[in-house]
C-alpha cells in the first residue's frame, strides 16, 4: 500500500507548493528513488488526470492553475484498512452464487473493481483475487430459486404460502407464513417467519421450499426485542428460547482451538486446573449442538446436562456399531 500513500503525499506537496518542485526534492520528501518518483508522476498525470506539468526553467513539477478550484484526487481514496475491507467485499461479490441477483449486483461489483484499480494502481487486467481467496463448503443447491420473491415479501411485509419439505421429519407440508428475517448461516440461507398454521415462529431452509406464492395479506410483525430473543437466545440455527445450558470440556489439544472460538454470544469459558478448557452455552434444540460436539471426537466431553450426554453416547454407539465385526453363523471364530 506504499504506492497509495506516496501518491497522496505527492498530491499534497504539489497542492501546497508556491513554486515548481525539483525532482530531487520530491525524492527526498517521498523517500524514494528517481525511478519511483517518475512512475508516480506518470500515474498522477496519465491515470488520474492531474494537471501536472514540468517547468524546464525552474527544473520542477507543478499543478497547472485551474479556474476557480484546486485539483483534487478523483474518486474515493481509502486508507489501508478500508482497501483491505473493499478487497474482501470484492471477493465476496465474485464468489456469490451466480443465481443471486446477478444483474443487480454486476454494476456494483464493477464499480468496486474500478475503485480498487484507481486507488491501488493495479492494472485492469490484474486478478485481484490472487491476494484474497474465499473457500466455501456445504453450500446447498436450489437455495436461490425463490430468494428474490421471498426478499421482496419480507421487505414489503406480505404473507407467503409455501410447500415445504422438512428434512428431519422426511415429510412435506403446506404453510402460510409471515416472513420476518432472512438469515445467512454457514453458507446457506434461512427464513425466520411466523407460521400461521403452528401459531409460532419457525425457521425454514430456502433450498427446501418447493413452491411459493406471495399473498396480498399483510404479514405479522415482531418487535426487535422479540426477534432478537428468537434468533439469538440459543445455539445455532435452531432458534427459540434457550431452556438448557450445555457444559462442555475440551482436552488440551482441542482447547487450543476452541478457546479462541465464539460458539454463542453469551457463552462462558474458563481454563481448568488440568489444562482443559470448559465452555458453557445456552441451547434449546440439541440437534445442531450434538453435531458440533461429535465433530471434536475424543477431544470433547459433555459434562452436563445428562440428557445431552445420553444423546452423544447413543450417537457414538450407533457410529461404532457400523464398524463392529459380526461373526457369520456359518464361519466360526478362529485364532
């Protein structure tokens, strides 16, 4: 990012100078070589359109006077942290699913690329993505099929009617919903909505909405406090009021990773005398939490509650049963 800072410093020197500035003075002020000074002068004049001219009599560079105004750097000039953030946004837009608002986002992505090229001095053909790469996994198919009408219904506060396939129950159902909020969680989109059939808040995975109809009826609304309690009270995507506290103990190896992770905004963590790390967090539905616990294998132990211990023990036993060798009746055991 030195190139950016040097261009800004060069512009400031020329803007405040009463007389043309010699090249040697610019080298000293910018703390760079003659070649670098010439390259920055060319960039400022040719790429940014600065009224930069050379006075052979005074052997120096200056801004040509303009009517009623001083020359300003064009476009948006950013500091290093802002450029890093913009690079990340540019890559996020590049890696969005091509089905998601492609026509609407394309001009925005093009504008960001233009700003980055202007601010960083990168060539238009240079691939900015070589500096930042976003890897995604677990992204589900078909989640953008109804993304736009659902977003529109949510913003316009209109009810929707859907046919939905629930993976857990392995069954279809017809639902009338008041869409409240779209959630992006672990590479996938979900809809928090008031279900008029169940008379309760529910979360629906967008990829499992089979059909959708936007209705003219106004949607039911939740207060910000009620929405926060529904979406943020418990661990994971299984929202709702937390009814239990999970107490998990990680061995020393796993602790080196987990101690720096945020599983829930209201989690509590502490180091134990034996070098292990204990994590306590609220949850309601144990399904996703159990899956997260099982990922850590032998590196984790459920301390409480007993009901969560039973779930993990049963799941581990079921997994072990798949690898247990069973003796065939017509083939007796041999040493």
